C-alpha cells in the first residue's frame, strides 16, 4: 500500500486477491507542519478485501470412465464429480446432454446417480453424460 502524503488517501500498489489474503492491517501516522511544534496522531486502518468472481468452478477430473453393474439399484451414486470454486460460491449441477436421458442424472452435491433401474447390457453397454457445473456467474462443462 502507499498513501498520498498531501491528503492521506491510501492506494493499493498492486491488485488484491481475496483468495490469497482477505484482510490487511495498516498503521497510519499523520503529522502536521507546525512551525514551533509538530504534532502527530496515529490510527490503525483495516482493509477488508471483498470477493469478486474471478475463479470459475474446478473439477478434479473432467472425464470419467466407470464400470457399473447392470444390477445397480436406482438412486445409487456412480461417482462424485468432486468440484469446487475458489471464490467459495455454491455450485449447481445440471445434465447438459445424455446418450439415454433419464437413466443417469446428477444431484445437488455433484453425485452422478442412477435414476432408473433400467440398465441392461443387451440394450446399451455404454452411456455418456455431459454435466454442466455452474457457480452463480456461469458454468463449465464437465
């Protein structure tokens, strides 16, 4: 930080990032220009860095290849997408595309779940599912 010596305005010398540091404490001293006796006063200034959405959702993997039993019961979890957001934003999950809609879905916590008990290797032995993970400002396809 630096300050303007004539009016005391405090400026950041570089861009601040809340994910790196959320608070700064500065000691400020103001001194007058008295001719006979200079006087000064001090104050502590706390700078809180507010969050902006400068990070999108991040998932530990973007592609999963799974083997599941055709006897898997409905509502069982096939995999957790393991996504997070460095800004701390809540994430939402939605199926963007499915090779067979209604068989697999994604819940509010990022679990890919079997929605129907209709897995039969004779009908389909490969299912694909594209999931969109979004924070409050947009999304990233997984």
